C-alpha cells in the first residue's frame, strides 16, 4: 500500500489546504486527494477547517514552522542534536529530553531510550506536546531506577520514508519519499548510545520506538528492518507500510529483514477509518512473525472504551512475548495520552541483548546550529498549542 498521503489523514489535515498546490496535491470535488491529477486512496480533503478547529481563534495566531534542523515550537530547554546525513544537505536533527529525576538521581540508574516520531506533515514539537510520553517519563523518574530518555526526531520535509529500504512498485514511485530514514534512525540510536552526553545513563538493551500516524508507520518499519536493536515498539494510529497480505509474503519479509521476535503494542481508534483496517492487518502480520497461536480479548481498566486484542502463545521469550492491539471504541485519528500510558506499561517490560554489537559506528560529525538556508525550508504547520489542546481533548474524551 502506498503511504505518502499520511498527511491527509493527520489530525492537522487542514495544513494541507495551504500546501497542496506546492506539493502537487489537489482536493477533488469527490473529497479525495489527487497527486498531479491522479486520484489517490486518501479522502476527507474537503474537511471544513472551522469544523476541525472551532477554537482556532483562541489558540493563538501564527503557525510554527519546522524543517529538518529547526523547530521553533520546541522549548529552548530541550537540547537539539544534528548530524550530517545523506537525506538532506542541511543534515538531520532531533531533540532530547532527560527528566529532572533522572538528571539528579544518585542511584547510578541506566534508563531506556524512547524514540517518539511525529505524524505526517507535523513537527517534532507536536509529538513533544501531544503524545504524553514526556509527562510519563517525569512521573516514572520519581521512582527508584525509573524514567527514560526521550528523543523527538524531525522528519525530512515533515515526512517519514516509511517504506524503509523496500523497493516499491514503480506506480508508487512518484508518491513516496526517496531518502533512507532507516539509516537516519539507526545513526540516531548509535549516537545516543555511544557518543551523546546521555550515553552513561542509557541502557542499550532497552531501545523503544513509537509515534503517531506516519510516525507510527515509521515505527513499524524500523522495528521490522532493525529488530535486532529494538527491544519493543508500540505506536498509535498507523500501519506497517506495504504490509504483507499472505503467508508467502510474510515469510519472504521475515527472511529478507531477519525479523526477530518483537513485542508489539498497537493502539488505534475504530473510528480511524483510513488506518484501522491496515492496523488490523499489520497486527496479523506481527502475530505471524512472532509465531503466536492463541487470541483473547480483554477490557482495560484505564478506560471503558479500551479493548485489548492479545495474541499469545508466541515464540519462547522472557518475559512472555505478546502481540497486542488496543482498540479505542469510537476513537478518532487523534493522539491519545491515555493509550500512551498503556503502551509504556507494555514496552517497559522488555529488553534486547546484543544491541551494541548490532549498531553501526556513531556519527562523528555534528553541528550546533542550523545553516542559514533553513529559513527557505520553513513551511506552514499546525501550531503547537493546537496539538496540546487536541491531546487534552483526547484524554478527556476517552478517560
């Protein structure tokens, strides 16, 4: 399945109304997005802006711009790291957060690293504000040995190349990014574990990835292609780009990418019409790769709207391996910090040994400031306050 039009199902869909003509995307009278005149599978482009954001006038004027190296919506107190990378002449950047409770701990703790990726068309700061992982890390850091280091990377062109290294069908070539985000994310992890100022407190056996929408899709793909360095992954509102549709394809993918047993926790609303079917099929693929043979359903005490679909009796693993999909009854395509809490409770159980040996050398070149040419790359984006409000709304609605 082609997965470039992630922006159109993004909570910030209305930002495309300003960008569509520049990127070759136009909104048809039938409600579907067209790229260079060709109808795509992505709909809802004619969603009314006022309906999407009735309180826009109360949430501040002026959108934050972001590029591969800049994000004015990110607080200055959150450190930025930039590396030179083939995916852009300016390089690529991410922002790192260490909870105060971890910084001041005197117990010698080593904590997990979690990579949290924004949705299509978004900025790193949107995920910082809306996913709920920052608040969770602060809470966890108050416990003995607790907390985790967070990084929010910025996608190139505010997108993720979630097809990974897969050679995609030629008919999709015009609608997919061409850069290698698998390599970028692998180098990010290598830098954080081997070279960063946080390397002494990061446990390389506990590397987790997550994200929303297109960031979720990138989480799927990175965990699939680099399963030897990911301890577990869980993400919200997305699917595995180009998920296999039969056992022969799943076997071929498992062989091609040497997929290891992977603890998986997927969360999605059943009213997320664009991505719910794909999320279900992606869950089926991970069940197969994990050799799970039993299924069960259970309600979750965190919310009456939460229903877990648990695939168990999987590959022998310690602790017990599960492949889980949390369905939010009536849930839309929106960030959900309450689901994030469930995700973290699952991820934090798992480790992956031998990660240091699997990682490449850490990038040696970094630069402290973005080049002056970044100004030309600033584009419209959903204001960070909007994202924070959406996150709060989701929490209240499904709590």
